[in-house]
């Protein structure tokens, strides 16, 4: 009986341990999902906060929106107006009137018998294939102009919009916490503009320093290179956005770069989820024009919540 009772007791403890382990695993998986999902909602919280709950904040974000729209329109117009000329200067369309005229003149100047049916407006299938190859080349030129233009527009927009975003972040924090911020003034904007030029250049330079080698690797190493570029590039871009958009409240508190990276590692899942949400905003037409104020507000709300949790954890000795 003793052995049987001991066996039952051992079996009961094992079952209880298994249930505890399963419960802990389920709790951990829920924490992972909740942490990531929680961060993913902050860009949408920021959009709700800025555009619906507090429409008076338009005085802070309307100028960056107009500036962004102007740059995007300029990039689109420059690309459409110049891509054919650039493509033609590199490689002429074999079916163009100028090229056909030169071909006919060359044929007629030869001593051998020529085909009298040749005319400047006629071309064979080889020229037709060359025409479509040239059209494809022109489209590549257009996409390249747009890609470079968007990078330049992104840099200029971030530089010009940074002081406005700083004031927007301050106002979001004031509304959320009740703490008054400094008054809005053009003098402060001009002062901060000089500081933000170097800061934005540094951040974009860091991003390019990581992503350009990854892009080269994706083209040099088949299969493995594109996989690394897709996975690591996405994670790095999402975390870059997350750290970038908590920059304003962190700077107001004189938080160091080490502290910000520490916040990103300590709260990786919420930060990664937030960066993913910002990344998704960029690929939704028309919404991407409005993503910056929502991302600024969402990043400020996320920073306040995460720093509040960190301070609470330190206070309780956790």
C-alpha cells in the first residue's frame, strides 16, 4: 500500500508539474503575443489621438504634411518629366525617327544594291524588340529616379518637420500627463532646425550603412542573400522606426543613446510591434502621407508607457 500511495503521490506531483509547465508556456506565449500586438496598436492609437480625439493639434502637424506632399509631388513630376530624356541619352530607341533616318541614310550610301522599299518609318522585328527593351530600360530609370528622390525627400522632410514633430510630441505628452510644455515659437523652431540637420543625417547614415551592404549581399549571394535581406532588413527597419519615433520624448528627458537602445532591448516586443505598425503605414497609399504625425504621437505614448513601467519596476525592486 505504501508503495502504491507513494507512486500515486509521485504521479500527482508529476501531473501538477506538467500542468504548471504547460501553464507557464501558455502564459509566456500569450505574453509574447500581447507584447507584440500591444506595440502594433500604438501607431493607430497615435492616429486616433491626433486626428480624432484632439483635432486642435492640426497647428503642429499641418506644416509637415504640406511639406511632405510638396516633396512627393515634386519627386513624381521630376521623374515623369525626365526619365525618357535620361534613358534616351544613355540608349536611343531603335524605332525612333532619328535612329531610323540614320539607318536609311547608311543603307543608301552603300555601294551594294539596296532595298528601295526601306523608308524612315519602317523597321523590322529586331528594331521592335529593341523598342520594347528600351521601354523597359526607361521604366527602370523612372523607378530609380523615384527611389533616389524619395530618399532625398525623406531626409529633407525629416529635417524640416523635426521641430514641428518635437512640438507635437510635447503637446501629446502635455495632454497625456498634464505637464505644461514650452510655448510654440518660430525662434525655437529655427534654433532646433540646425541641431536636427546633423541628427537626421546621422540616423539616415546609420540606416544606409547597414542596409546598403545587405542589399549588395542579396544580389551577390543567391537564395541566402535575399532571405537575409528580407528578414534582417525588415527587423532592422522596424526597430529603426521604433527608436526614431521615441527620440523626441527621450531627448526632452536627456536620455542617452545607450538608454534608448536599452529600452529597445528590454521591451523588444512592444518596440518591434510599434516599428512594424509604422512600417505598414508607409505602404498604404494616401495613409503614408499622414503617417508621420500618427507615428510621432504613437511613439510618445509608447515611450511614456514603457518608461512608466520601467520606473514602477525599479520602485518595487523587480
